[in-house]
C-alpha cells in the first residue's frame, strides 16, 4: 500500500440504498485508515433519486463517474413513488443501463450461512452443520434471455418461442473464471447443466471438460440442474463453486439466497470485461417498507464492499478482515431486527456499520 489510490463510484440510489451504502463506505474508510490504503469516493445519483434530480435515471454525469472509477458500489433503486413513470424514467431502466455499460459476463452470488445463524433460515441446523459457503457463478450475457424470440398467430391461438444459444467462447470465459475463483477457495467446481436434454448443455459440458484440463488442481463435478436444486437444500455443504448458464443461475441463486435467512445479508458482484469497472451491490432492493427508519441490515452492502476489496483490488487480507468482522457480528451482535435472535436487543443500521468498522480496525 501507499501511493496507490482506488477510485470508487458510489451510487446510493433509493429507499434503504443510501442507508446501507453509507455503512459500506464507513467500513471501506476504516479499512483504508487501518491498512494505509487510499480510497477515493465519487458519489453520483441513480434510479428514482436521479429522476427527481435530473429527469434521467442514469444521467451522463453518473455514467462518467462510473467509467472513470476502478469499481462501482451500488445501493438499490426503485420504489412506489416512481412506479407510474414512463419506462425511460423508471429507476429500473437506470439499473439496466448501468449493468449493460459494465458489460459483465459473470455474476457472483456468494451464499454463506454462518454456523451462528444455523436454524434461523429455513434449513434444519443439522443440514447447515458447520456452515454453508457457496459461490454461485451465473453466466450473464447469453442463453434464453438473449436468444431469438417471437410470438405468432396460429389457427388454434398463439405460438411463442424463446431460444437458448451458447458459443464456445461464451462458455469458456465464465467457466475459466469459476475455476480461477475455486483456486482461492476449496478447489471444487460443480458445473450445472441439463445435458440429458439440451444441446447447449452438452456443449457446456464439453467446453467445461476442456477448461478443466488447464486446472489439474481443481476438482470438477457435473450436476443436472434439477438434482442441483435438490442438493442445495438437502446437502448444501458439498458445494464450493457452482457455475451455470444464465437462466439456471437466475433460479438457483434465488434458491441459494433463501437458504440464508435474511435477504439483507447477501452480497453480489458482476465482473468480466477487462477495462470496465466491476459492479458490487447487495442482492436486496430498496425495501420501501422499512426505508427511513434506520433499521435496514447493512451487512449485505458491507459484504459487497468486501467482494470489491477481493475481486476489484486484489486486497485479500482486507477482504477477509471485513468478512470476519461480519461473522463476529452475526455471532455476537449488534443485530438489526431481521436477524436478531428472539429476545435479543435490536440495533440500527448505523450501530451495525460502526461495530463492523471497529472490528475491522482491530483486525488490520
Ligand atoms: P426488497 O428486496 O426491497 O424487499 C423485500 C423484503 O426484504 C422487504 O420486506 C424488505 O423490508 C426486506 N429487506 C430487503 N433488504 C433488507 C435489508 N437490508 N434489511 C432488512 N430487511 C430487508 O424487494 P421488493 O420489496 O420486492 O422491492 C422493493 C423495490 O426495490 C421495488 O421498487 C423493486 O423494483 C426494487 N428492487 C431493486 C433491486 C435493485 O436495485 N437491485 C433489486 C430488487 C428490487
Ligand atoms: Mg432473479
């Protein structure tokens, strides 16, 4: 550390977005102070807040700030206030434009259940066992969501179709990323497909086998998607890195999220194209039902900041310090209402952010 400065575009957004983002920035500032690293924060509006300020949910200034940054930290966008706006002025269209501009082809969704929280989510404590630690890597730019589609009139009614298309390079780059990520973890990749039925899945499997040749130190297993859904619930401890195509990843990552107990805990990262800033955001939305009350759980946003340290800046030691500080709090509090054990006192968003920052300073 020393002379290097990391530029971070901070896009707080709407609802609880600004509340949780503020705490993530607080934790990054604590990391910077304790480890002698310089972070420069450039805040810019997005979503409903940007519509109110400029009439555009992703204004040019915000796009500039993002492109000039080394990484982007996003809160969340949207809310009932903007639900009747025309599409171009909808907060979600700002988010889509941001994601498109970043051009990420891999969406990383870690699913971690700390042993301290075993039994608080939907799974029995004995299934959670020693904790769950899965990294879901979802392909983001191909498959059904981008294939040729259409609707036609027929004598019997309508006929609609979507097509799933994948190419060798599209599969290769995301699978290779999954293997690289596995090297920093427990060195196991489970590739999920439907190769007993789908041609794209058979290609996926062939390409994955070929990529695996480059990674003799990482173990590869293939799993059919229906079985993967079952295994995630029955035996989640056997997963390390799970890589899959776009649609399967959309579904399985929400299934994974449900294992955790609170949406407020879950981080995500979207990475891929060299030269474009990666994007980090909590999985949750703007939570209008609790916005403005200072009780939102900031740990998903803070864990997203930890992913930024690891994947955007290569600051593994600092990322771990933040994750361990989060684990400390899950076990010992303070807790926001969504995760507080029955009978325990509840804390606010800022209390939790300050407690993580304090523990990070102790650890670094
Ligand atoms: P949501 O994720 O905002 O909230 C779902 C439920 O989880 C609510 O009961 C909320 O109070 C709770 N929750 C969410 N985050 C929490 C946190 N950090 N701490 C404690 N509790 C938390 O999803 P919802 O209600 O479907 O959407 C609300 C708005 O957010 C909509 O306008 C939607 O379009 C937008 N949205 C935005 C996303 C984004 O910016 N990436 C993602 C999902 C929704
Ligand atoms: Mg989804």
